[in-house]
C-alpha cells in the first residue's frame, strides 16, 4: 500500500449515548493520535486516517477501563441527499444512526 492510501483522511463521528463522560482515543498510522473528552449524549466529529482504531475509555473505581474498540471505517459519516423542500445542510448519518436535527447547519 502506498503512502497516500495509508494517510487518507476520513470524516468520523461518535455519539456518547451513555450518561457518563468518556475518553475517545484514535490511534492511526504514521504516529497519528487524537484524544478527546466526550460528554454524555454529545456527538464528536473528527478526521483521522482511514486505517485508524478508535478506543472508548471510562474511569471506573479501579482506574481507566477500556469499554470498546472500533475501527474508524465503522464511524465514517456519510452525507445523505437533502430533499429540495428542506433548507439547510445535508443530513448526517453517524455510525449508521441519524444525527439530531439541531446539529445540522441551517
């Protein structure tokens, strides 16, 4: 695989559906690293190399706990066509779940 294909950036989104704050860590090729706090019910959008891995961490009684590990390709945001009757930006699908309308530009 050539250098360009490895470093291709994708737009991703992760919604924290829990009532607890989590830490999202994204680790990718060529020393790519992103770490963000995601508050309860917040949608975080970010760019990362296509071949990255996303880890979701929380803090338990015993210290940090890994909740899940997800491939970035599973979190890619896709734009859907907007009906002409609707003003504003494109609707977003985040990990297969439609984003709330209040998150859309309009």
